[in-house]
C-alpha cells in the first residue's frame, strides 16, 4: 500500500489551533480517539468502547436498535445491554458506527446557525446514506467502514465551512472563478486542499490506515493482489461513487441525469459487484425513500438561501447584520469561546479588517487576549494583555466607555503618544482601528479590537455602521455573568 504524505504541518497546526478556539472541536477529537483506542486495544477493550457508547443516550439507543434488528435475531434478540450488542455486532462494526454518528452529531450542532454549513452537511449526509445503500451486500463491518470513509472524504470541507467562516467565503468566491474547482480554490486560499485537511483529521483521530487510504483519489480499476490494497480500492470506489451519485440525485430527473447514472454504473459497478439494473434500482429506491427525499428538498431550499445570503454578504452592512443575527439566535448560556470567535469573525468580514483581537477581563483585573484572527495574531496573543487600572491611553479610554471608539489616524504623533508600549510592539503597522467595549451590568468584561494594517486601506465607519457595531458589543454582553 502506498504511503500517504501530509502537507506542511505548520499550515494545518494553525487551522487546528483556530478550530480549537471554538471549544467544541477538541471534545470531538477526544471522543473519536477514545473510540479508536478501544477498537484497537490489544486486549479488545470491550468495556472501553461500551463506555464511549453509554456516554451518549442517543448513540446507545441506535446501537441497541441495530443489535435487535431482524438481521441479528438469530443471536437471540431482545439485547438490552451495550456490552452484549458489542459481542453480537462486533467491535469493528460498532466502532465505525460510533465514529460516523459522532461526526454527524458534532457537525449538526456546529452547522445549526449557518445556512451554508447546513447545505454542506446535508450533502454529506446524503452521500453517507447512498454509501450505506451501496454496501447492503457487504458485511456490517465493511459497510459501516465505507460510510465513515465517505463522511471523512468530505470532513475537510465541513471543518472549513463550520470553523473558518471568512476563509470559506473566499474559497467560494475563488471556486466561482475556477468553474467550480473548490479543491484548487482551497489550496489558493488556505495552502492545503480539503482532501489534505480531511486526511490530517483522520490521522489526528487515529482512524485506521484503510480508511485513510480510501479517502485518497485514485483509479478504482487499478490492479493489485494485496488484500489491503483491494479493500482500500473498494472503500475508495464506494466513497467516490456515493458522493457522485448524491450529486446526481440533487438535480431533477431528465435524460441527462439518467445518462450520468448509467455512466456511474459502468464506472463503479464492477468494483462494487453491482450490475447496471441493480445500480438503477438502488438509485430509484433512494429517490423514493422518505429520508432521502427530505434531504433532497432541504438541499434545494438551502442552496437557494445560501446563494441569496452570499449575494447579501457582498455588502458590508449585510455581513455585520448577519453576524448580529447569528449572535441573537444563540442562547445566553452558549459556550463563550465559539461566541467570541463568531463576533470576531463577523467584525473582520464586515469591515474588511486586517486583524481582530478579543480581550477578556480576568479575575486578576487584567484584560488578556483570548481569540484573534489575521496575520501574526496567533503568535502575538500571549503578549496582548493590560491592567485595568487607569493609564492615559486609548485602551483604558475604551474600557471606561459605553460605546465604541474609532481611531482613524493611528500613526499621527499625537495618537502615538496615547498607544501603550505593549500594543506598539505587537502591531506597529496598524494605521486605523476600532475598539468596542463589551459590558455586563455596569462593568466592562471584554474589549473587541479590529484594525487596518499594512497595505489594507482603512475605511470610514459611517454612523449607522457604528450603531451596528455597538449593537454587536451589547449582544455579546449577555454571554457574560453580570
């Protein structure tokens, strides 16, 4: 089997660091690693995998339902414990089922607030459903493994759309210039492709070599007698076919669609062991299936809504209003990390800023940077901290204010004297910036900073835009205890 190469680690490490700022991503990674560790433990850690399943009520019910399905009634039926289900279904089958469900559940939550993310997730879910239908003749272990492989081939896209909002918008714009080639667009914007991001996720989550090999593009008809190569080729065929067939299902029935289905049957049928008539029957069954039909209708609706939002967000006001609406849609008890990242990214996109930094007040009476976006920000975050005790500088003026402050000429001598040394050391190229105090009750609990630096042209903040920014800061206040 060929060795998989990884892209430059610094780029992906930077992406993972930004994803981790959202708070929920590390929890997914930890859960998937625990699952894979239990699956591949030398002593077959049945109890370890059972603990993973039992930690999630919905997951427990799905595993027990599968174990009690007609397919496994020969094992006695009425299986009421996860441990017994593992014995009946097998560690690998349940492990892959857990991985698939964990990934889907995580992105359901991450995509809940964004139409474009929901659209991408629905496409992925549809392809997973197609993969499951294409593998009904395979054993349960291989079928669930193929579904995971199909999901993982698209995880790179899901991670970017859910966690790197600004970069996703630029990728969409670049893909439009490249006639829809979003893999090349991803390389142009991020320096890595979606496929490379997905393979890195599979590596970090310790997914099996077979799944990682099945995630790569390749000729499904290539020869090779090695069993591992044949299995990887089969996984590759299932995932590629499922993704292509899911795309076909999203267009209305017509002769061109029928021709595409025939072409897929000829291309993948031999490797999958499915003849043309059976392939067409699977496609027809998927189109008639109630769950698939619901997904297809949602994809059409979400695609139309996403296009409308993309047009609206081309206007700065629309981007700020969309960010404000996103914040208002979240409950006050929502995890603070994702909220701060959302507000920072909304400000970055809405004003065309170079950088943003969110300072949060700590119990030691200091304001310290917690999250930031833009070139050089990640490395600077540990140095961005100031004491709340008064100093005659613009940052202390801002935290004592109830509304935002816009500094249009940050490099004028008079203004330079009002900038603290720690700030000048970190951001000596900023020529204009905005400061938005976030208040909870009578106290300032955070400060949102954004600047135009280097070659980026500063722009005038109009009064109605400042009103939007102040509303954004006020909305942030409800996520902090008063």
